[in-house]
C-alpha cells in the first residue's frame, strides 16, 4: 500500500464487479489492459457497479511486478442504477 501511494491517482470505468466473488475489473480511461480490483481495495460506502467512474492508484503485483492492480479505489460518478451499500 505504501508503494501504491507513490503512484499518481488515475481514473477509469468499472467493467465488472462481483460482490459475491469479492473482485472485479476496471478499464483505465487512458487505455491499456483492464485492471484487477479486490474488494479490500474499495473505499466508500457503495458496492461498485458496471459503468461507475472511479479514481484509483496502481500497485504492482508481486512477485515479478510486471502487472498492476487498482488499489485505493473510490467511486467518483455513480451510474443511474440503484446502488447497494456494503452494510446491506
């Protein structure tokens, strides 16, 4: 997490997210491969939904640190659909 704080904040769109499986994927607005996102890296009270705009930081995935995942993910623009809160 400290390593991720050195990276800039970027934005993307939630491609998919499964509360049941505890993970999903984000499509970066700047282009590139979709990024994995774990439930433990979501900040805020709402469960992400497909189409939500998010901001996040990149964090290299060990052991080779060749791929990245999204961490410190915050929803900045909710889709019009009804969103569920984590406590529900």
